[in-house]
DNA sequence: ATAGAACCTCAACTAAAGTTGAGGTCAATA
DNA sequence: TATTGACCTCAACTTTAGTTGAGGTTCTAT
C-alpha cells in the first residue's frame, strides 16, 4: 500500500489518484476535465500531474454546478471568466452559486408549470396543438422573447391532434 | 404547392411530411422514433409511410413525457406495455400522465432540495466533503435505500476539501 | 535494485437523441 | 408525359460526458 505512507505533510501537492479518491471522481474524469480546461495541473519531473489542494474546491464547485443542470462547457466559461482563474475565492463561490441558484430556480419553475399543466390535463387528455396548454409551449417561447407569438402566428395552419374534450382516443 | 390540395377527406391517412408539420417534429425524427419502436406506420403500395391520425396523439404524449425528463427508452417501454399498444385511449393517457407527474414531482423535489442547500451554503462556502450538505449526496443515496449510509461508512477516510467556516479559498 | 502500483498518452468506444447526406424511388401537378 | 417535391434506405456524423484499453513510464517501499 504505497499510497498510505507518503510523507504526509499537510500542504503537499496531490497526485491525480489522491484527488480522485478525495473528490470522488475517477482519474479518467480528471484527465477529461483537464482537456476541457476545467482544471489545471502542474507536472512532476516525471511528467505526472500534481495538484494544489485548491483543486478539490474547484472540483466540488464543478460537481455542484453540474447537479443544477449546467453543462460543463458553461461551467468552464464561468470559471475561466473569473478574475482569479487559479484559486477560487469565497467571493467567487458566492458569485457563482448565486448565479446558479437563479438558473436552478428557473428550471424548477418550468418543471413546476409543466407539472401543473399535467395535473389539469390529466382529466382532459385532448392534447390539442391549439387548445392544450401542454402543447402550447409558452415556456420555450418566452425564452426567445415571445409572447408576441400567438399574435404573429395567429393565422397559421394548426392541427387538432384530436378535438378537445371529446375524450376520444384519436 | 402539392401538399395543399390532396383530396382532403377528414379521416385520410397521413403522410410522414404531414405528420411532421402537424406534430412539430422533423421527418428524420419520425423515422428515428420508428426504429426505436415508439411509433409505427403502415406503408403505401410504393413503400411510403402512412399514419392513422392517432399517431398525432401518440407523438404528443411522447413529447410531453420527454419534457418531464423521461428518456425515450423508458417512454417506449411504457407505451408498449399498454394493453392497447396501437391506439392511446383516454384511460391510457390518464394512467401515463399520472405516473409521469409523480416522477416529475420527485425531480422537482430534488432540485428544490438542491436549491435550498445552495441557498444555505452560499454564505458558508466550505464545500467540505464531510460537513457540507451540498457534498453529502443524500438524494442519490436515498434512491438506493440508504439512510444507513452515514452509519455504515462512518469510519471511512474522508477529506476536508477545506475547513468549514474558515472562509479560505483552499 | 527491483517489483508493482500508479501514472502517462492517445485512440477508440459508449449512450442518448437525433441530424445530414448520398443515391435512388414515388406521386401529384402542369 | 415529364417534372419536381416528397419520400425511401442506409451509413455516417453530431454533442455531451465521460470510460476503456493498449502500450509504455514513473515512483516508492522493500
């Protein structure tokens, strides 16, 4: 067990394996994150990766952002846009997490709206393109600055997948 | 405009292009769904796809399920497990949407929990593997029948990514 | 000094949900 | 009838987030 007794100075740099076990992500994932510019490493004389302990915090932040549904590319952008790219300060965390919280709230709001529509459409089941709120994708449109959609496209040919409230299977 | 004047009997079968425009999904997607067993088609003498109008309802249901976050493979399973695979009845819709609503509620609950943790951790920023609720993935574990986790793994080597409440950047 | 664990690079593979293109056929309209 | 848009199949490509494996090197405890 060579891992165990490496002179365990409190601030020694970490190997990729150590970072993997301590952060809970696979070594291959750390390599992958490095290719994506999400983390960086120093190299030993023998070309092996060495990490400052701050990388653990960085990985923690990445993982939390992922849980909120942010794609890695976006996380990378936000991390690299930070004034102090190398070391994540408490203020950075506050900034990022505030931003991600907003994002997350939007996603929750969207899902909640969907759930409510689902609830009210369970009894109906018309699923009409024209009449059913489940099929009028307000949410998608509102992202593209819509609201005007219904007016602008009012004359377009629409189809009734089924007649609403007929309760038929077609 | 050949599309326009096809003898427009109310119950004529639909071509793939008609289904595409009426349902809002691409023709290639309809082909794809067919290979995945999500929809079926009859064929004309010349081997072109012909759909009953009920396919529009089926696609509507698929799209709504997708919005709730269900993968296509699961949707396929549920649709094909239906007693009446071909035609979706109102009762099928009620059954499926009830089920998906439950699913959606769970996803919302998870995201809400994450948001609340995020909120309470913004000021702290410790992100400690041991101490931070954001890093103790209760949610994932609870799916595997956990709760026992904290006790069972209590002696395991954990790492402090940072010391909690130190407010330091490492 | 040496065994063996841990590490290196690079390429290929996975999964989901499609999209794109090539090469060829069908069908409705002028 | 001829044209042309719509359609067909099949293969390859795309993106995201990684994983797997081959072939070779480094590190560290004994």
